[in-house]
C-alpha cells in the first residue's frame, strides 16, 4: 500500500497541480515518507514551493510531552518559512496566516479517536479555508485503530477542542474520510481533496488498520509510542479525566492504569465479575510501575496493563472504551468513596469535569457512579449511538 504523501510525490500529474502555487503544510514528526524523509524536505526536493507550515498540538517537532503545553511560532531553521502554531496563543488559523498560501496539504497521522485533537484541528483549518477561498488536500494515512466504532456520541453543547462534533469516541475513519464527513456535517463550501492510499485495506490482518511490516511507526505525539497504544487509546484516554495514572512518565503510556492506593489484582477480578463479556480481545495483567513525571510521580503504583497485541489480540472483539469503563466501575464498586474524577479546565473547557468533556457528556460518569447501573445499561446507550454512527459515516468511506 502507498500512503498519501508517497502517492503525491510519485505522481507527476498531482505534483504538476502544485506547480506555481504557494503551498503550506500541516504536519508533525510522523509526517514522513516510506523512506522516513519528512514531508517538508521531500516536498521541497520534489520542487513544491512551501511558503508556510502549521504545527498541531505537541508542535511541528512533537517536543511537548503533556497536554495544554503551548507551542510558539517560529521560522523553519533550514528553509526559512514561517511555522505557525495551531496549539499556542490560538487554535484556529489567523486571517493573516491564511494569506501565506494557496493550497494547504494536511499530512497528519491520526489515531482514530475523537479526542485526539488533530480531528478538531482539521475542522478548524477547513472552516478557515472555506472562509478564505483556499484549497485543502489531505494526504491520507491509515487509521491504526481500524474500522470498529465504539463509545457514546458527543452531545450538543459539549463541543470542545477534544470534541469536534457528534461522533463516538472511536470513529473508524481515516483523516481524509473524516474531512469528508466534517464538510458535509458543517456544510462547508471548500475545495477539498483526499490523496488516497492505493492498496489500503483497513480490515486486513495482521495490522487491521496499520500496515505491519510495511511501514515504520513514528510517534504522532510524544505519548503515542506504538500500535498497542493506538488500539487502547479510545479507552485509556479517559484516564486523563481520572486521578488514576494512565502511564505517562513510563515507557508504556496509555496502555495501563493504576495508582498507589488500589489493588490491581482485585480490580481485574472485579472487572471480570462485572463485565467479563467486555474484556475479550485482549489480556489484562496486574503489574507495578513508578511514573517519572505526571500523576503519582515517583510513587509505586499497582497497575493494570491492557495487552492488545499478538497473540492476545482479537480485532473484532476488542472494545477499549468498555474495558476502561469496566476499570472505573470496578474501582467504584470496590472503594465507593474513591476520589476518582479530576476537576480542572481540561483542554480549556471551563466549568466541566474533564471526564465529561472527554466523553462529550456525563453519561459515562453517571453510569460509573450509579451503584445500580449495569453493563447492559451502558450497552443500551452506547449501542444505539454506535449503530447510528456506522450508518452516518457510510457515505464517506473511501476504502
């Protein structure tokens, strides 16, 4: 299979359409060719005139570890063009930035999860392009989480930088496909094009969304170090709204959860008692970890690692959002007064609990905190949303 950036570089007709045009690039460290050359350098070597670049959350260079760490604007030290931050003083492109180019190439490796902010950044640049009459090409890349859909739909009024629109947590689209849905849903009049990926099959084993053995994994953000994290992320990202550690400050971030004051073996046993049917497709292992930064820094934590790689992985069965929901429910069941939910303006959403911002509404938290609520209750809510999204996204599937 061929990624969008490689298809563009190999197609004289496509490159010809960029000739004589001012081109900007929205990219990050994973924006590389099959030969691991960054898109900036590869495009310039191919004769494309790059007049500006944009960096998303974590920066064009991917150097900022945590959330809500803002990146500055700067000039590219090699080529001299301006690099504008879409996660600094602003989240949306400024009007004067839009005057620096004619065509914007978007080459971002996404993780297939609503909360991963590149989805919202894509919406914001599409809206700006529509307003300023600019063209947007998405150089498509695989969704490493594949086609499965999971989670409740973001509710009206809960839109945020981690919630662009009414979709479930795990949306099952590539970024190019997502752009088609965003344009339709928000009724944008914009010149948009997807540079598609020949040979891409999102259901093909062994990668089920990621071309294992064909492409190197480059971190699209500092705490996205491997395919296992990408698969688990639609569940473990909810830990950012909880007092439990999600493994930041360890070598396996967002593949585990824990704290100094829980008993991981008891948590796993309670998860199995509460919702054994939700835990298929992976293996849960009790373990210990000590974060070097972030929550519970320097403290030994009892933890649960979610193993979702061969030989324990079943792509069709694995449901990471439900696995993590079961983890929360188990802790609430074992220790009813546990201080589980953080309270701060997560991703600049003021006046809302982070767990609710993350889920696009309070339904998940209410279910966890209600001692009478059963897995079937959450299945009823989420199942209807998941079925509706599978139908809603159908016209925008390319592969």
